[in-house]
C-alpha cells in the first residue's frame, strides 16, 4: 500500500457517458457491479486514501462513506476542471496523485509501480499506447496545482494542453507486456462496443 503522504488515488467518475446511454460511473459492468464500484474495489487494497470525483446524482446513488468524495459542479466541462478541484484540495496533503477514470475496468498494481519508478523528478508519468498518450491512467505531482488552476482560470478545458505544458516521463505501452500482454490496463470504455469488448475480456479471465 502506498503511504498516504506519498501518493493518493483519484477516480474521475463524472463522465456523462452520452454514447453509453447513462453516466459512466453508473454503467453496470458485471451484474450488480457498476464501473465505479469496480474501480473502488480494485484500488482499495493499495491506497490509504482514495478520492472520488463525481456529480451529485452519482454520489447519491453510490455512496462510499469510507472514501474522500468531491462533487464536480462543472456540468461536464471535462476532466481538466475536475482535476483542478482535486489538486486545490489535496496539494498540501499528498505529493503525488494516481489519476484514473472509472471507465478503465482493468487494473494491475504493477502498472502504478512502473509509472512511479519512471516518474523521476518529472511533473507526471503516463503511457503512450497506439500512438496516443493516456492521461487518465497516470501519476501527477501535486506541485502542479497552481499551474493547473491558472490554466483553468484562463478558460482552458483541454487536458492534453495541460499535459503538453508539463515535464513528462512517457512510457511505451510495450513496458506492460510482461504482466499485461493485452494492455488491458489501458483499455477505457467510451462506447457500447468498448463495453462489449471489456466484458468479453473479463469473462475470459473468470
């Protein structure tokens, strides 16, 4: 388990899920298990502090009384605004944040260890998979709080614009092959097709 002062986990669970037909956090992955509940159960053994950022209806429908919770009042303005809220609230309480979306249904603690080992003194560490950076399965230093708040205050809403202004350790996804040969750690669910693929992979592992 990561020490609380060293690193905390953040689950972003405020996505509207327009292509899925319901908010992502409330989408059922297995019978009786939502994407959000699945992510909480995966992270709980590995972090002393888990922070859930969601809109009020999700908080009301899926309460996690032992988790830190923040309400995203930004009306689906995207993850950058949600991250600014988290960084502002926790910059003086933890040095690093493992940021993930509730729509990443597969988890391996080795993924976080690898990111942490490669972070060095950079602002963040993230993977490059299929020629795309993966910013919502990454480690960020909370020293970025002021810079992030300035960007949001200027009207910026693009997460990748923020990423581009930070010092980064970029890991090729091939680094996962020894323990995650299908790169399921980096699979996120945005469409019904993604959901079907993830469920099939999950059933194959049962």
